[in-house]
């Protein structure tokens, strides 16, 4: 348990790089069309309902 906790701290130090990557991903997401967004939401709902079963 403690070892896995240390690994988390190590990855946390590189969080600045992850934040930069998230920024670019957000810009890509804004280019999605409403139809694509509806498809994604439908897929997410389908996956969520299958997990409940």
C-alpha cells in the first residue's frame, strides 16, 4: 500500500505536463459537432447502464 502511494507522488510531480496536454485536448473537444456529442453521450449512457447490471 505504501509503495503504491509513493508511486502516486512521483507521477504527481509530472502533473504540470498532464495539465498542458489537457489544455490541448479541450481545444479539440470544442470542434466536435452536436451530432458527435450526442453519439458520445449515448455511448456513455449505454456503458453506464451495462455496469449497473
